[in-house]
């Protein structure tokens, strides 16, 4: 790790090993963090799990996405803490600690890309790589007042990174400002295969907004109004395909089955110590049945087709990122789990469809940041960033 004073507990305290980068490029002068799921030559890959870290060995190759950033001139600052095996959303790791939310230190950072969000929100680097399976970029972005993207599934390479649930896993990133975010997007995304047109259709799914408490809706109202002022009046659409309980459970069945396929062998062979919440989620995942998985995959196909038909080539959903601001660190485990479960009902629209969603730091409540999101058709990622630049320009 570079010689930085890690006031945020954001970085894994590995011995510093030089990582080469291009002398010039579009990201010259920018420092970045790398979630400790990605391989970087000269470092182990721990995945937030001590036994996995002990078994890792020092990697000899760097993940292609990390290498792209290095080749563009960015300097790696260090590897960031992740929630254990990336199977959490609270930003609390029983083995490596809880990174500090730079925007609201008394509140959780969110996870599983907790260290990456903490590093950026505390100004320890300019941007940071994370991954998003069920919300692990969007949740910390909302909680820490950052820009964060869950890209179209498969758009940014996850080669050389630890899996959790491969059909849901994506590689995203954080920054404090939209200009830096767009610069990174140019490197990682290139041009959109199917860009949005200059004139988009803005859509508000009423059922999603109805999930919010009135005071949260009110906090997001200025962001909604600004979005409509800049992008045009939104059309209110009812008739979300299936209910949110079905969305929640079918997401969990897909994620659970794939998470157990990924990590179950390691868990059953070595019996590693697993932190609270993570242990229970893997026990639950082991019990997911073939019938539940078959039902969930059918639901997923129907949801994706319905959303594809709704968005067409020019539709963009405007929606809350999370059900509220980050919970206080002092809240009990039951309250945090309830918040996580409510969040999954919103976050799984993008996760199950594979469509891109960007969270923008456009609202506050109780002195803490609250994310506002845009969700577009598949492979409209760079267009969503361009629209976000319009929204956030002074």
C-alpha cells in the first residue's frame, strides 16, 4: 500500500508493493483503490476472509480491468476492505473491521464494496473499483455521497476477480465527482453499443416510489424535480411485473444457489470462521432447492423482457437508490438485516435484469447523503453517465 494515513480503515494493511502504471494517459494524476476481490500482481487476494487470504499466495498476474486503469496512467493506492466473501451489504467485516463512512461517520458505509467507498468518501483516493451483485456499489454510493454505477452485466470484465454469483456479479466504481467518474468510464466502457438518443423518455415506476416512507420521498423530491427540469417530464407507470416480494425471493434464490456453488466447497472442506450474518446467509443458500432456482430463473426471464419492453431504446427509470439514508452504526443486527431486505427489493430490478443503474449523490436527509438513480436499457452505461453529467453540472 502507498504511504497514506488510512484514517478510514478502508485499506487492507498489506505490505506496500510497487505496482507499475503508464507515465501518461487519460487517468494520469489519479489514484485509485482496488476491492480485495481483484488480483493484483505482488499482492494476495483475500476476499475479506482470513483463511482464503492465507491460502491465496502472492498473485503473479493483474486482473484485466485493474490493468486497464494502470495502462491509462492511474496509480494504485492500495487494496480495499470488502465485506466477507462479498456476501453482505452493511460494510461490517467481523475479521477486518468496518470502514468509516466519510460523509456520515456515525452511519454504516454499506457493502460489500465498503473499503472502496470509504477510501473515496474520505478523500484517500480519487476513485475506487468495487463489485455489485445485489447492490454492493449502489448501496455504499448512496450511503457515502458518491457516484456509483452497476454496469450492464458483463460490460466490464471480472476476469481475475473472486466470484460470488456469476450471473449477477458486475464490476463498478466510485468517485466523488461526475467528471472523474466519466473519465474512468471512458477507459472501462468505451462507447455504448446501444447509446440512448438525445431525447429520452423519463419513466417513474409508481410501485418503486411507493416503497418509500413519505419523509424519504420528500427528501428526494428536489432531485426528481431537477431531473424533470433537465431531461423532460416523467411519465408515471404502474404495473410493475410481479410484486416486490417475488422479486426479493427470486433474486435471493438465484444469488444463494450461485453463492453456494462458488464458496460451498471451500466452506464445507475447511470450515472457515464466518462472521455473523454471512454464516447464516450461506446456511440458507445451501438449502435453496432446484425447484426454487428453476422458478427464479423463469421469473427473471419474464422480468427482463417486461423491463426491456418498457424501456425500449430510449426509456430511463428515475428511482431511489435505497429505501433511506444509511442506518446508524449503533443499530442492532435485526434492524440492519431488515434494512438490507427492504433495500434488496429496490436494488434487484437492475440486478435481475442485468440493466445498468447509476446512483448520484443528489439528496440528503437528517444530515446524511441519499442516492438518486437512473436505470437504462442494456449497454446504455456511457449514455447514463453523460445524462448524469447534465444533471450534476452547475
